[in-house]
């Protein structure tokens, strides 16, 4: 025997705008000022792009250095 579940009632997602509706609260925008140097301001503006690039460059340099050292050890050349 198959039992059907009750159909879920659609929820209201539209805000109520009647006479007794809650008044809209103003949005507060907080702004903070900072005195930064030119380099500090550049870093603040470009941090999202610069950080991953710097990390990628360090990883690439480390891998290249390890490969060079591995070749030096394998070939028997010691400084």
C-alpha cells in the first residue's frame, strides 16, 4: 500500500508591506580611514592578486633549486 505525504506549503518570500508592517531600518556603512605609505597602499589595493603570485613564485624557485641540486648530486659535482 502506498501512502502519500502531505504536500509542502510554499513559503512566502515577499516582504509584507501593509500598514502595520515593520519600518525599514536604515543601513549603516562604517568607513575607516588609514594613513598608509605608498607601498602600504599599493599592497592593500593589490593584496588579493599579489599574494598568490608571490607564493607561486617562491614555490617555483624552490622546485627549480631542488632540481638543480639533484642534478649536481647525481653528476658528482661538489662545490
